């Protein structure tokens, strides 16, 4: 065997330069954001309470936890930690999906507990959750780059779309004990597989995304649009591939059944958080929250972002409606579904799930001026969110 | 006589063949609006617990709350800003004897503030404007107007300079990097940074185009804007001597650009002394004594303080800024010796007084920093990563400034 052919074989194992660039970008982003969060914690001392939504006051008076892993545990993180440690018991647990806590339990038992015997159980689980989030962001950005390259057709646009994902104002949730990173690590590859007509892979990933977050089920729509488009175009995918659409539905039903057997009611749990689809009370709640913007400066900023970021995501999806109708549909649905549950709370975070919006933004960013100005605005808002989150304020 | 400056930038097919001045103006406008709005948003969203222990001495100076947006332009005026307002209103009358601290501040910026106030604001009847009970707001507004205009001029000058030195794509990037630099928020506040950069970068752009008649007055004005302007003689002399060495024979009168700044600087100090103020004592009152043993102890003390106080992460950031600035100037030494020496001098002067304090602001004057970064930014990943680093740092400094914490 010649040495030259051996080198060729090895070279094939290396990722292409574009993937290497994205990997470096991801590594830099992880390091920068973790350092910034630590620096923001040390340098600033934000005094509570947070009045942005009236109910945030009582939850933001205590000093937030610090320490490895625990600095990234705020708000919903505690629900996931409790689920990972103790499983589904409380009524409110039903509002949270199981994939992330199940994975957290596995990592905690297999890795962090043996490695950190001195740490409290909460910290062991927190470090496990954070590790999952950090690791999951890598396949998410790889898939984002591949998806953007497939849809937009250029490496430059793909890198821009990936960068926009990483600087989105609420993207820091991907490095916390939150489901965002794991969800995107499943949802974006699912979209990529749909675009590439790998129906079963898309369906399986969508099924996993469905048991990670509620919006995962909407991926069925994206896969369905591509399947139908192929059918209309005469490419005639095999009928049996429609079974791929059943996988997320199966996952969804299995989760509902599990909750029922655990004597938990998911709809009641959502209602406990003020979320019920197309309810008139929801309209009243939204108008009340909009009123809060006028009366409270903190509310003006936070609720303003809860309104502005989903609108921006919808605009981004609209821009790619022709190039990628299935993606645009999913992105719009991922924003609209939480909106119709009758509250503006967390919409800024949910906008992150509308990943096709980044393709739309990336096309706008072909103008260097737009690119720089959006980057400027986005990173400033990202910094604002990180500071508030680190200090236990409501961030999304 | 002029000579084309050798440029090493590679031809770029995608690069514009003519300067995109309009894009730079729009970039500046977007930046300015984003910054002004960001400051309001930060104020509205949260409050910081006081005092600030960034440096051992900042605790005593940050016990009270800072002016809010209800005070109008005073919201954008912190720390040194009231001194500029006082100078613009009253001049340099020594109010507190030989150590009157106004004497440490150079006259061009407050003179421009006074001019804008007299020409544009006083006729509108804004003399008695006191939003939120803060008097003399019209002078603070004049300071903001001057800074806004000068920051635009600085951005355009940076673009022109980098276009000549590096090429079209890098010129755009250098301008962006200047505007998003961690301490660039000072360009929009009641501070002298924008004015100094407008004159110094304008001087350098004219110098490298051999517009001696433009560069000469600008170097004098820059020297009267900030002390560091004195070091602009280094690139000026380097360009003149290189031309001479290459047989281009620049005009002899252009050598005034090397002689005038020290003379102007001396004249300024003599005038200050004639008012009964001792310039050396004034600087000492700010704990700035060049090459003193006490300064060295202060420096060591500040570095050790990093390990004693969480807020002192600020000192660590200042240290990183100083070392990073020096390293980038050294990188530029071979390619741009005149500019690199100027940048190094701009950093060495404050550091030689044993103070890391304010170094993040002083780095703005070190032009090679932006040129080296712009070249490195030809790699897309570096460009994105540096942009994120710089903007997050910029935002952190913005938060500190808004709430009246120590920044620089």
C-alpha cells in the first residue's frame, strides 16, 4: 500500500473546511459566552426584584446560586433538575418533556456523580445538564450550516446563518440547564433530513424532538410539506415513507399516555402556567401584559423583546417561504403556537426554535451594512439577556 | 510632491473599487442609535447594587446613584464629563489652587462644546434648561453633539486610512472594529475620545496621502485635544524621513509637523502655569507620576487586587486590554513602524505612571490595533469571533457606564 493513498484515506476522514470553520466558530462561541456570563456575574451586582412581569417579583428576590454548573441553573432549570432526580410526581411536572431530564439522569449517574463525589446531588445533575447543553450545540450548529448551505446554496450564506443563530439574543439558553440546545440538536437535523428527503431519519429525529419540547411535533408539518411537494412534482416517494410522519405522532401519544398512567394531566399543567390554546382569557392576559409595558420600565424592555423577537423570526421565515416552504411553515408555527396559548411570556426564547428564520436573516445579511448592524443589535441584546439571567432576573 | 504609498493588500475581485462613504455614514448612524437606545434600555431593565469595588478607590466614589434619563443629556455624562462642561462654561479659572483638576484636561473639546452651545443651543433659549433638576444641560447636550459629529468624522477617517493601508474590505472591517471596540461607547458620550480620534485619524489619513498642508494643522489641534497627540510626531517623522530616504523630497516646511506639537504642548503648559496651576501637581492629584516607584507599587497592588475582590475582574480586563494593545502594536511594528510606535507610546505613557486605570479608553488611540485586527478579520471565523467578543465586552462596559460604575 502506498503512503500517498494512505494519506488520501485519512484526508477523507477529515471534515470539509466549511465544517472545520463552523466547529471553530462554535468553540469560540462556547468559550466566549461562558466567560462573559462569569464576568457579568462577578463584575455586576444586579439588585432585585425583577418587576418585568408582575409575577416575577416574588421569584427574583433571593440571591441566585453560584458555583460550577449551578451558575447556569435558573428558573425552569429547577424543574428539569427535579425531573432528572425524582421523576414525574408533581402536577406541574407534566408541562415539561422528558428527553432532556432523562438524558441528564443518565449523564449524572454515569459521568458526573463518579467524577464529582464531593459535590451535592443538585450540582452533579446541574453539571450533567450543562454538559449536555454544551455538547448538543455542536450538532445543532453543524446541522444549521448544512441546512443553510442546502437551501441558500453558498458557504458564505451558511456561515452567516450559523453565526446569526449563535448571536441571537436568547441563544445563551443553549448553554444553560435548559432544553434549547438538545431540542435544536434534534430539530435542525430533522429539518435537514426532510430537505434531503431522508424521510425515516427526519421522522425519527422529529419524534425525539417531540419528547424534548412541545414544538417538536410541528416538525411533522415541515416533513409533510416536503413529502407532498415531491409527490406533486411527480417524484412519488414510496407510500410507506409516510410512516415517518407517524413517528412524532407516536412519540407524542406515548408521552401523553405515560403522563396519564402517572396520574398527571398535561393540559392542566399548561393551564397552571396560564397557557391554554385559543382561550379568551388568554387575550385578556396578553392585553394585560402589553399594558405592563406602559407602566413598568422593566416590563417595557422584557415584554418588548418578547414581542419583537418573535416578529423578527416570523419576518425571517417569510423571507424563505419560496426557497424553503416547509421550513418557513415550521418556523412560523413554532412562533405562533406558543402565542395562541394566551401569553407573551418566553416568546423571545421560543423564537430561537424558529431556526428557518436564520436563513431569512442570512439572506438579508448579504448586504454588509445589514450584516454589521444586525450583529451589533443582536449581540447587545444577547449581552442584556445574559446579565439578567445570570443575576436571576427573568430572561425568557 | 507626492508619492504613492506601497500597499501590500491583495487585489480582491469582490471588493468595491470606490470608497463606500454612504455605507460608512449609515453604519455610524445605526451604531449611534443602537448605542443611545441600548443605554436607555439598560437603565430601564435593572439597577446595580452600589458601591462599585472595581478598583480599591472606586468604592468611595460610587456610593450615590447616577443621573437617570430624566436628566436629558446628563445621562450620557459620567465621571470626567462634568469637568468638560465646567471648562466649556467657565474656562480654566483655578477654583482650587495649584492642583485645580481642570488643568489636566485639554481645551479643544470644551472649546468646541462652547462653540456649539453659542451657535446652536443658546439661540434656542436652552441656557436655563435643567431637566430633572440638573442645570447646564445645554452644555452637556453640546458635548453630545460634538461627540456625535466627531465620531462620524473619526469613522470616515479610519475608513480612509485603512483603505489606503489595507484595501477596501479591510477598511470596512477596521471601521466596524473601531465602532464596536469595547470602549468605543466613549465616542458617543460627553468625553474627548471622538474629537481626538477625528483629528488624529484625519491627520494620519492626510499624512499617508501626503496632504502635508492638511496634516499640519490637524496634528496641532490633536495635541491640544489630548496629551497623547504629542506622539503623532512619530508617524509624521517616519513618513517624512522615509520619503526623504527614498529621494521623494517632501517639502521642508512639512517638518513643522514634527516641531509644532511639542512647542504647542509646552505653550499650553506654560499658559496653564500662568494661571497659577502646577501641571505636575495636577497629574499627581490623579495618582499619575511618570516612572515613579510609587507607581510601580500601585500597579502591582492593582494586579494583586484582582485576586481579592470579584468586582476586580475589571482590573483583569484592563490588564488584558493593555497587554493586547501592546501585542497588536508590536505585530504592526514591521509593516507600519510609524503607526506602531505611536500606538505603543499612546499605551506606554499612561502605563508608565503606574496606572492600569482608564487603559481601555486609551487603547482607542492606538490605531494599529484596528489595522491588525482588520487584517486578521480576513478569516471569516476570526471576524465573527472577534465581533462577538468585542460587542459583549462593549455591552458590559455600557452597563457599567450607564449606572455610573467605574469604567475608564
